[in-house]
C-alpha cells in the first residue's frame, strides 16, 4: 500500500495537461529575456523566503576595527547578490552576531545563529582564537563555516565543515622572515608574542624557524597577553639584546602601543608584523613611532584587477575610505557561499558543504580562490611598509 502510494504519479504542472493560457506568453518571453541578460544587468528581484547567512565578528570591544571592516564587506556582498537576483532567486540575508571581542562569546553566537536563526552557513571570525571556539559548534551541527581571515592552520583542521579563503600562517610567517632577511637585511630578531593567542604563537614559531634557517638569530622571546597595554618590561629586556628587528605577531592595538613604547625606550629596531596589523586605527594609535614598520597582509586596494577595482569603487563610495584586506576577504566569503548554492542548486547545509569543498578558481575581489583537500586557499601575500606616515604597498609574494 505504502509503496504504491509513494509511486503515485504527481502532476507536474498545468502545462502538461492543459495548453498555456495565451495571457502568460508575454510574461514567459520576458522571463526568457531576463535570463538571457548577463548576470547583474537587470536580474529579477529575488522573492520568497530569505537565505540566511550567519555572521559573527568582533563588532564592538577591543578588536572592533576588524568587525567593522568585515561587516562592511559582508553587507556589500549581500547587496550585490540581491541586486543580481539573490541566491537561487531568493533574497540573501545576513544575520549578525557581535561577540564583543570577548572569549567564549563566539561559540554562543554561533549556537544562536544555527539553532535560533537556522542559517544555512556561517561567515566568521577573523581572529583564529575566536574561529577555533566557534568551529567545533559548526562542525557538530554540520553547518559550513567560512572564515575570511583566520590564518592559524588548526582552524580548518577542526573538520570538513570549516573552510578558509585566505592564506595560512606557515606561508605568511615564511614570507615575513624571508623579506626581513633578504630585503631588509635584518639579522637579529626579537619576538614579542601574545601567549594567549594561537595565531600569535603559531606565526612566531614559523617566523623563527624560517629566519633561523636563513642564518638569522632569534635573540629574545618575550610574552604578553592580548589586551595588555604596557610592554615596557618586555621592550627593556629586548633593548639589551641588540635586536635589529622586533617581530610582533599581534593585532593593531598592541602594535601601535608597543611601537610607541619602543621608541620612548630608545629602541631603533624595525617593527615587523603580520595581517593582524592591518586596520585603519593602526596609524592613529602608533603615529610616527610606526615609521619603517613592515607587515604582510592579504590584499591591496591598489590591485589593478577589474573585480577588485569595482569592489574598491563601491566600498569607497559607501564608506569614504578604501577597504582593508579583511573587508575584501569577507566580501569573497559571502560570495563563495552564494556560488556554492548556485552550483549545488540548493541551500541545504550538506549540499552547500559539498559544493564549497569543490570550489575551484572562484573569481573574487581578492583573486581566484581554489580550496584544496584541507579546505584551505593559497593566496598571494602583500607586503606593506609605513613610509612618511603612510601605508605603502611594496610588493606581492606568490605562494
Ligand atoms: N589572521 C589573524 C588571525 O588568525 C586575524 C586577522 C586577519 C586580523 C586579517 C586582521 C586582518 O588571528
């Protein structure tokens, strides 16, 4: 009985049993015309239930500059998607959670987004420590999570639901150490490491290994804890070692404060950092003390690529300033999820996960993204230097 019932032929559409009403023909012609247009030209307005994408980031608190940049990138992506017909014809919607830069809050945020909001996928965090908190929750629920900028290798190792659209620290650390040794001629590096952050510990480790392998010397390793404001004790210890470089794998607030205190203490060593330095507030906090600082990041708003040019123009028109790499990576993260839905023909979480894993050569504003078997992307690094009080793009390093 049951099987027979299941096999009962379902009437597909009125078209099968009755001819098309003449009145519908013009509408169908119009639909065909719309579909024939290039994407984004005059797409039909999205309709129906929104496709919810969960977004969690440090929108307030210590790392608010990161959250703000990422949110701007994500919102622009959602608006561009909806202007181009949405996700599979449905409106794309961003559901935003603020973890206030606090430990513990990212896991809670992601639980809410998954359970309460029923998001189909997640975008976040930037800090590796906070993505590492959220990732096991997403993994256990089978919800794909795309991190725009967490570079610690352990992040995507959490499981097959976790994806990354940027380079990872084994590459970034090697790029920095090589640049310091070869291009800047630095030979004696001191490390100032945030012992509470996996990003900082991991990046310091790769830097030290590469720098030593090249023939450089690590003359000191000093520790701090994220949120610290006084680095004088560590810097005084470093002063006694004759270091010509201080590598600080931390975020912009610490970078700015440590730079100021280092100059006050008479240290002349070159300050080096990673992607965590990049925030509009870096120069506001560190000012002239940052002169000569060099750091690596994910993207340059000066890229001549046409997709990037369009993104920079739209972002600048909206916010009055060019996007940082984090904004661009977050834009691409949202677009990548939409692309996966398109390829899967579904917004089902499992289907999205499969399609994301198959991402090859996705053309984004940060270049092409291909996800490898570890769900990681290989992307170029950009070297930025502070010269004359301005951030200057120096060069691109390919993986
Ligand atoms: N890569 C950093 C981390 O993993 C986060 C970061 C990315 C910060 C980009 C700023 C810009 O912790």
